[in-house]
């Protein structure tokens, strides 16, 4: 080998070491990113526990107050009315990248809202002197059902986050393993190049000594050869020092690799080109019920993967690990089984990566995990999802039946009052006629209240199909449906957008806001202006009127269910419309605000997504 080739070999070893360092730096950075994902998942789990604790503390405070009458027990309840919404919003932001968790948050928001309504009902009854009625509501178990539902939802979310935590932890450990392997393999290759260079130098020295014996009489040439020999001796000494250093680095890398193998709960084993186990860590041997010495030097397929999950034979040529190895490819399986020494099956997920040396396949590294707990959790989750679907269906059926059964006697009362007036004919006293009209008004109010409650209970649970919606055309339909009085002017702004959205919920939001603006604006020359603006992934729609306005201290109250600012005898209303609007908007990721004071009109602004998530109608 010429000196140039030797220099090239030495340079190659140096470049390789630099590349190993760069690769190690890259994978360490990837491990840091994976660690950040693990921290994020832990944050979500902590927030879930905080939300459940807030709800349970509120329920405990309710019971303490109902049993003792001590108002100090109400502190957790009052805190929960503010904290629950904030905690659910925090969870929504933390899980914004997880649609499945977002859907569960929607269900959790419904359960917490229902629980707070139940708490408010019992506490209000007790404060009004109807403590026995409040206790009967408490004993009925409806409130506990809401808590159990919230607990089940949070449990499902915790399970999902636990699975994410396990996956992200595994990814973090896998990337660390890759970095270690890169360092070890790169160091070994660099050491091999150094050995080759050293061997070439030693060969050159032997050739020089032979040349010295044959040209002993030629002094000038001998002197030159001696000088060259001295130079080569110095190079040899340098190479020896470098070799010792590389050997030390390789030994340290081997020790770190052994420590890494034993520090992880993930099973890891290596096999050669014939499928023979060359190494396995303690965790891997424990998962399959063997000792490490019982597996080393044996065919891993025949020891741990010889049968299908149903017990039928599993030929090695059909095994994904061996097929991928033969093709020089990586493979991953999420639902397989390995067989323990005692003959029992253990569900696992595994990944196999081929090992190459100088372009040749020499073996593979297989990482695997026992997923028994995760499999059980997934089965439990499926049962919970099916139970929730049945519960929603039963709730819909109950709501419709209850609505029909409640309205039937109300209609009977209204008809009866009309029949009484008809029987009395013209002899009906004016005060009796007024009372009959009052009865019918109360009946209509109760029917509207029942419809509103039904509408509120279905908001967010019943989702319509997504379609292209021309908001301008939709608003003109809304105005026609409301039969706007001639003294009220409704102006629809230009350039209304076209959305990919659920049509009916958006129409209902506009119906409620515009009808409220008409109902509460009794000034001459009443005007209502509807406008839209781009707000990122949302459109922000505003409904402004020039009515009496709303004092700032009532801005939050008006969005609560059954909340009205004026007597129902003065302005007919159920107090449900704005709560339904708020629920529909927030379930789609938006928010609604009001800008007003007692001296000027009100402007309601809400966000609606430009492109809605496609869902089947419930």
C-alpha cells in the first residue's frame, strides 16, 4: 500500500469519527424532543386529575352543605363553577393535536355542565328552604351518575395519555439506543481502518529490512533507507498510541451499551444471519420467561415465536422478522404474541432493524414490549365507548318521550281554558278572560321551555352532516323565518363567506341572536347589523343592535341556562337560547363574547370554523 493510500485510510478514519459524532449529536437532539413529548403527556395527565378532583370536591361540598346547612362547605362548589371551565379549556389546548381526546373533552364538558346544573339546583332548593327536596334530588343518584360519567371519560383519557406516554418513552429510549449503536459501530469501523493502516506500516518495515540486506554495499541508499525507516518508526509509534486510545474508547462504548441494555424495561435481542440469538437483555428474557443463558446461542424463532396466536404452527419463512431481515428492511408489528417458556402466550409489539457490515447483512436487532395491560385497556375502552353510545341513544329516546308526555297535559289545559270561555260565551267576566289568557300564556311558556331544554340537551350530541354553506343566503332565510317587524331594519354585510360546515347549527345560532335583538330592542328605528371578518382558521360573525344594551355585570350571566335580564311577564323567553348558542359555538372550538353597556346597544361576536370536522349525524 502506498503512502498516499495510507494517508487516505487515516483520513477516512478521522472523517468517520466526525460523522459518528455528528450522528450521535443528531440522535441526542431527537431524544431531547422525545423527552419533551413525554413531559407534555405528563402535563395532560396531571390536568385530567386536577379536573376530576375539582368536580369531586364540588360534589363533596354540596353534600356537606345539604346535610349540615353550613355554607362554608359551598367554597369548593363556587370555585368549581369557574375552575371547571378553565380546566377543560386548558385540557382542550393541551390536546389540540389529538382529535380523539378533543371528542372526549366535548363529552366531558357536557357531563361537567350537567353536574354543575344539578349542584346548583340542589343548593338553590336548600337556600330557598326546600332542603328536603334538595336531599331527594341528591338521593336520586342523578348527580352521582354525572360524576361517574365524568370519571369514566377522564379515565379513558388517562388511558390514552398513558399509552401515549409509554409510546413516547419507548421512542425516547429507542433514539438513545440508536445513538449508542452509531457511536459503537462507528468506533469499531474506525478501529478496523486503523488496524489496516498499522498492518500496512508493519509490512513496509519488513520490506525495508529485506532491502537493507540486499543493498548493504550502497551506503547512500542505505542512509536514505535509514532516514525513511526512522520516519516510519515515528508513524508506527503514533499509530500504536492511536490504536490504544481507540481500543479504550471501544471498551467504554461496550460498557455503556451493556448498561443501556440492562437499564430499560423494553426487551432487546440480537440475532445473526441464521436467526441465532447473539445477545438479549434481562428485561427481554424476563418477558418470555427464560434466563439469558437459556436463549443465547439458540434459534429465537423456535424458542419464542414458533406458533400463531391461535396455537397453530408458525413457519419461520412466514415470520415478518425473518422476511424483513432477508430483504434488508425494518419491520414493525403492533399486535403479535411471543410464547413463554411455560407455554403461555404474551401479547407484544415489536420492531426489527437489520444490521449491515460493509454492505452485507449480518444480523438484526429486535425490540419488543409486553402489551398485556394496554390490550386490556383497549378492550375496556371499547366497552366504555359502546356503553356511551347506548346511553346517548337512551337519552334521546327519553328526551323525546318526556317532551311528548309533558306537552300533552299542557295542551289539554290550554284547550280546556278555551272550552270554558266558549261555554260561558259572552257572559265571561273580563277578569276571568284575562286569567284564561294568562293560563294559556303560561302553557305556551312551558311548552317553549320544554323545547328549549330538549334543544339544549341535544346541542353537541347530535351532529349534522357537513356541507357547503353560503352564509349570505342562510342569513336571508333566517330573516324570512323570523318575520321581522316592519319597524326593525336588518342589514346583512357584503362579502359573506361560504363555509364547509353543519348548516342547521349555524342557522340556529343566527336565529337565536337575531330574534333576541328583535325581542329586546323596543326603541323606534331599531336596527340590526350582521357582519363577518376573517379570523385565522375561523370566521368571526357579529350581530349588533341599537337597543338598550346590557350592563357589564350581566355579560357572563346571560349565557347561563334559564337566565333572563327581564321578567318573563314583560318579555317572553325561556332563558335557554344564549346558553344553546354558547354551547354550539364552543363545541366547535370557537367562543362567543358580548360588547355592551347599559347605555348603548349590544354586539354579540362568535367564531365559527371555516372547515368543520366531518362527522356522521348522531
